[in-house]
């Protein structure tokens, strides 16, 4: 399942629940993962480029653009719904 959200620049995402969600989803689906996440989010720490890799969630600070974007492929509707709630409150 593919999901895509765009949010205005003033939306702030708490990165810790997002990291925990991604770790849990990867553990449930096995090392094959089927969960890939990359994009741009504004967190409590500022703007972050985020990418889920085989080694975990990689975060890198960067200069923001006007729009934040997060794209992912999740294993099923429940993961997609949980991620949507984390991102949109």
C-alpha cells in the first residue's frame, strides 16, 4: 500500500513515535521489511530528511522547502492508518 501526504510547513511531527512505529512495523513484517519510508518532516528539533534503511531510521537535518512530504510503502491498512494518525494528529 502506498501512501503520500503533504503538509504545510508549520506542521510539527514528534519524531519519537514515528521512529517507534517504523521499528514496530519492521519487526512485525520481518527483515524483508516491506516498509520503506523517506521524506521530509518538521520535528521538534527542526526540519529533518528521514529515510528508513536496513540499519534503521536515518535522520539528517536540512534547510526546509515550503512543503514537507513523507512517502512510504506499508504492509497493510493498519500500518498506513497508524502512520497517518501520527502525521496528522
